[in-house]
C-alpha cells in the first residue's frame, strides 16, 4: 500500500472523527492550552429551542375599587412592592438540594419437584402377553426438576447542592405567575462550572428580600455541571461511547 493511500485513509478517518465529534470537538481543538471561554450574556428568549410556557389559567377577574378607599381589592401590598413582578426583573434563587435515597432488595426462590410412575404387574403377570413376552418395565415415567433464583439489588444515592443564583423573569403568565431562568458560570483555572435554574414561581412565594427557595419553583429545571480539562478526563472517549451504544453485547 502506497504512502499516498495511507495518508488519504488517515485524513478520511480524521474527518470522520471530527464529524462524529461535532462542532464541540473543533472548538476544543481551538482552545488547546487555553482556559475554556465563558458564554456571552444572552437573552434567554432568543436562544434556539426556547418555547414560552403554557399552563392552564383561570378566568381573569376584573379589579374592583371601593369608594373613598386607598386600598384596591386584589392588591398584594399597600405600598409599592419591590419584589420581582415583571419581565426583566431579577430575583435570587436559593438552591438547596439535599436528597438521600437508599433501597435494598433481596429475593430468593427455590423449588424442587419429582414425579415417577411405575408398573409392577400387567394384568397379574410380570411379563407382557403374546409374542413379545417382554418383562413389564418397573418404571414408565420419571421426571425431576429444580429451580433456584437469587436476586439482590442495592441503591445508595446522595445529592447535595447549596448555592445562590440570580434569575431573570422571562415571562408573566396570565394568572400572574412568573417564568424565571438563571444561568451562572464560574471558571477556576481550566474548568468552568455551570449552574442553570428555570421554572415557574408564584409572586407570593418571593420573600421580602427578593429571594425564593428552589423548593417553591414549579416545573423546576436545575442543572449543575462543568466543562474543561477535568470533565474531559472523567468522560469516556467518543469511540468508546459510540461502541457502547451500537454493540448489543
């Protein structure tokens, strides 16, 4: 095989690897020896795949006013509320996740069965009549079976996250609930840690200091991970991931 043919095959394999790796591999090759860049600040509503949240809404109720009264029915406060209430407002989400789960299962099953059918005499004779004159078999049917099953399962999981992140109100639903989304990136040396929080909150659950617990977020989406050299070393290579998906054994 000529050197030109070997070079062509090497280039073809390199191109195939780049295609399988996608644009992320090309971007990573460009940043060899450099810290991973931070993502630019963007409008969440313009991100690809963004879809406004649609949920069941109650019938709107018109506001009513009482004569000679400074208070309007349906108001949440007498003075102006400084908490987040409209698109573009910022509030702080207190992410507190402390989940523990431990499940142990053990099942044992065993069964043994045996059957045997025998004939001592055939019509009072120990031999069969006629020209056969064979001896009556003492055992006609004999079966044995045994089944044994031993199964064990064990799950021990612990997740703990305790941090704060600022989110932006991206949408106000017809019933007054707020759709929020927050993203935080922290780079330490050559590793970027990412925290993403999103969901639907009630204005009543926002505390006076404009904060809210993550446990009060409906349809909560919380993601915590990273990218960089440490993450690359903890992940299997692309070829191994492809073989794990394709190989049935």
